[in-house]
């Protein structure tokens, strides 16, 4: 089956509708506080939904079912760490973010340590987020290409342009409230896939349980003690906690959502509840992967797949009815269009431009520069997505690995700033550089799984900073030591 005009109408209509919807928030964007923080007006339930939508992407929609299809449900061990990590973020970081008027998470490091630590952390965010979300955009374009036969490059350009338009016009308000809408769209899309598979598999749910159990697909726990496997209990829980502390506690992309809440209490409530929603969501996507495995034991794949990430898109175009296929593609697009370019512009403008280039800039100039940098970062992500076509590894693993590579150093700095009052800027900066150096060696020379990256980077940063501080104290005269 190929998509018909009905499917294209659904896909195009959705893209147009979400672009128009997001653009409607333009009239509320009077100041940079509105543009980046929505005037801190978002209720806790919307914080919950936007966090779930933000961390969910096409990588989740196509990558997680592909993971269960090829393996099992051990990915859930990482999600258990995600849930625990959220509780720790609400206890460690959120109270500090709501003391004073912060636009970005990195301003907290400026207050605690000074410019060097803050600048390095902000720079790491901009680079890793551009790469990770470029891969995320590519994953969506890959789906569009598989189902429509439009070249990936053109799909990237169309999706990226829509993302830029509504983000530039509507700011953080557009991003957050379109997230809320799109959460329900892509969950509805996943449920349509679930119900369709259940109807197409002879024997229904009983057959899914039988086939999946016989193949070991429902296995959740892997108790092996090894650093090379990404989804063991130890890597999942420890790595999941560290990754969540990093992404939800220090990364401006998600911290911006928390800063948009009405209060610290509402931010914490939305964040913790999002953990429950994310756990249920990943269970759904993994089960869909097992159902696809069961289905393709009885129905041969219509073509040879270049990668397992093409599995769900192939099912959509070959097994679903017209209209339903278009809706699922629209749902996959919905999972992708939670752009980080507003958060990246916030970091660029507040952490660099307003502090080093135009300290006297008025609100009108800051708004103009903010929109310009939103466009620039959108173009950068489009370029990364175009280049990602030649990437060999799973898009889900690649996206998580890029985020994890340098995030540990930033997390280490935040932990030192929050929990170690004696830590100095020089010691912390040295620890961050050491963390990056160690992670470069881990990335290039070892087979350690990416789920350990943030933990290793953070632990190295904290350890080296502590040693540097201790060495400095020992070199001081005894009467000068505190």
C-alpha cells in the first residue's frame, strides 16, 4: 500500500494546524521574560505534559518498539532510573532555581562559581543539544521518507521550517502548549497502532503473550555486572538517575519548562508526575515492539530493512488503512516537534550576548536578537539532521549517547555548587575539564555503554574538583585554612 491523498491531507493538515496554533502565541511575546519563560504562568499539569512531550521524540516512537522487536523490555531498567532521578531533581535543584529571577539554568552556576564554569556548561549544552536534536529531526524525516518516498533531505527541510516558524513567533509559550496538544496526538497514534496490531494478529493478545514469552521478549531485568551492556539493572538505575539529574536538573531544554511554572511546588509536582506518565508510555511502546515481532512471525516483511528503525514506518504503510496511516505519521511528527531552539536562544542571549556583547541592550533589541538566534539554531539542527543520514548506529542510542557524552561534567558542576559549599571556581573548572577528557577516552577507547557516560563524567568532575581543592588548601599556610 502507498499513502493516498487522504493520508497526505491528514499529515499536511496537522503540520499546518500546529504551526498556526503555535504562532497564535506571538501576541503575548512582549519581553524576553515572556519569550523564554511564558511569564511563569504554566500550571503543574501542563508542566507534566510538556516534560513528557519534550523528552519523547521520534527516537522513542520508532526506536523503542524496534528495540523490543530485536531484543526485550530491559530498556525499562533505564526508565526506573528516570523516575528516581526526577524525585532527586525536585529536592536538589528546583528550590535553587526559584530563588531569584533566572532565565537559564547556567545563571545559577554564574552566581555560585563565576563565568568560567557557567560559560563552559552553557557551551556544552549548545553543542550537544544541537547534535542530539538534529538526530531527533533526522529520525522524523526518516519516517516521512519511508512512508512517502520523499528524500530525507527535503523532509528535514519541511519539518525544520515548520519548527522554526512557530517557535520564532510564539516563543516558549508556543513550544509548551503545542507540547501539551502533541502529547495527546502521539499517544493516540500509539494506541491506534496497538489496536490495529491486536486486530491483525491471529489469536490476538493471547498469541502476543505466547510468542513474546517463548522468545524472551517480556524480560525486564538483566542482573549481569558488566559495563559494556547499556540495559542492565545497574546501568539502567544508576545511569538513568544520572542522566535524569543531568537532563531534567541542568539542561536548559528541560529546565526552561520548570522555570515557566507558577512556583517551585508546581514545578516539582509536574516533574514527579511526569515520571509515572513516562514509565507507562515506555511500557506501551515496548509492548508495541513485541506485537510487531509477533505479527512478523506470521506475515513476512514486505522488504528488507536497512535498519530496525524502519520497522514501524514499514508496518504503517503496508498494513494500516488509508487515513489511519496518515494519522500515525502525523503522530510521529507530533513526537518530534518539541523544539529546543528557544531554549538554545535563551542560553545564547542571556549567558553570552547580554553579558559580553551588549550589556546595555534594551528589551526591543533583546527580542530581535532572541528571534534571530532561534532561527540560527534551527538552521544548525537542520544541517545536523541532513548529515545524520550517513550515521550507522541506532538513532535512539545515538541520540542518548550524544546527550550523555559531555553532560556528566555539567552535572558534576551543579552537584558541587549545590552540595559542596567549599568548592571553588578553579577546582570545579578543573574537574569539568578532567571529566571531558576522561569521557573522550571512554568514548574512543572503551566499550563502556553510553548509559554509564553521565555517571562517569560527573564522578570524575566531582573527584578531581575535590582533589584540586584539597591540594590548594594543603598548599596554604596553616593559619589561612578554613
